C-alpha cells in the first residue's frame, strides 16, 4: 500500500465562504517507512488570508504574492496523490478544500477525491482508539511520544511529517523517521531518493548486543506502547510465542 500523508493550510474557513488553499504538504510512506518523496507548495489564493488563519499558520498575503496559483500546480499535485491512500487528520476539511480547487478549474473528473484515492482519517481512528480523550495532533504527539517541538505554528509539510510519525505509531509498527525531514530541506517539489546498493563482498557487520540497561528501557517502552494502544505490544506477543 502506498500512503500519502497530507495536510493543507487555508485562507480561513469554511470553504463555502470562498476560502482557498494557501499551502499543501504531502509525504510518501511505503512499507511503513517514509520514502523521502514529498510534495510541498505554497499557493497564491487570489484573496486575503483571514486574521484568524494567519494566527494559526503565519502565512501572510505578502509572502503569497509571488507564489503559483492552483492551476499551475494542479497536475503535479494530482500525479503525486493519484492511486494513494491519503492519510489526513480531520479529512473532511482538507478533502473539501481540495475538491473545491479542482472544481474551480472545471476539472470535473477530479472533483470527487474518492474516485482516484482512498482516504484514512486519523481523527476518526484516534476517536475509536481513545474515546472521550483529546485527539488533536498535538495531543496524539504527546500520547505516542512523537517529537513536535518544532511546531510553533501550523505548516502543511511539517504537520504532514508529524502526522506520518503519529500514524505509524498508532498502527503499531517500526518506523524510519529521518528520511522525510532530510529530503524536505530546501525543496519545494516531489523528489525520489537514490537507491544505494551494498557491495556483495563487504565485511561482515559487527554484532553489538544490548546492555542490561538498554533491555530494561526496551521493556519500559513496550509498556508505554501497550498502554497507548489499549493492548499488549506486538513485540511482547512475539516474545510470548517463543517461550
């Protein structure tokens, strides 16, 4: 399954009041790992950013003045998300804005996102896993021990990267968290990382065994995962089958 974790920032809300997208950020996840491919763009919305929206994301009208309009990036964006499972926090908000942008262009074949993508709403998932609790992105970062210390303001690409970490933690598997951040630096479009193949005659790797302190910390971490997921961590289940 190819996942694209997606977030948008807008001039305000709701979309029915004529508000527009000002930023799109997407990161790709395949095989439960961030691949390093991403799509990120700022968009000139042809309207002013509401004061309340600016307080959330800090994207000003002056900053957006020379940015491309949606029609200039629509094809690249479509090509990046087509066929993917989109992972979005509070999906109706972002989906409504994306469909509206394609509708404004008269691209009727792209105005129904579910015709060419599937959508997984992590807010719905979180509410099912943690009923009665706060399930904002910041709350989930705290619950799943995901670092969001750099999130002073909302930003589509940063929030997509953080949501990818949260999504992988929520679905309970090993993650590779470094690639997306490294690839995103200084880039504004979708890129692919180079495949590096190891030489077949390379020396054997040295095996370093865990210390007793590391083993104890590992067990403590499994307890945290078990409490957060409401069940026993998969690693412990595997250990139980060995004994």
